[in-house]
C-alpha cells in the first residue's frame, strides 16, 4: 500500500488513478481525512452488478426458500457415476 499525503504534495486525479492500477493507495486529504483508492477487478464488478440485479436477487430469494436437499451419492446415482 502506498500512502499519499495531499497536505505535502499535490497530485491530479489522473496521477492517483495511474498509481492505483498497480497498488492500493491510502490518501490523506488537506484536512487529514484518509481514503483508500484501488482498482476494482472484474470479479468485484460482477458481484456489484449481480447485487443490483432485481432478477438475480429474486432468483436467490426463490432458491433460499427451497428446503429439499440431495446427497452427493444420490446425485452421483442419478448421473450414473460412482460416488467418491
């Protein structure tokens, strides 16, 4: 993690974004408040998109109401394979 203190040295937002592509930044603003800036990877983007998807959240809600379970041996038997 790189610490950037904007009270000591000014940086443009583009400079901060460029740094954040390779390393997480802890940034102190002129008032001493601190922030974390890091690039979001594709997995995190997908998680956010799914979390905001009404259709996907409805699917999860419906799945959470299901009570029936199936053992691994029953699944293997249904698929015609030997359970380990």
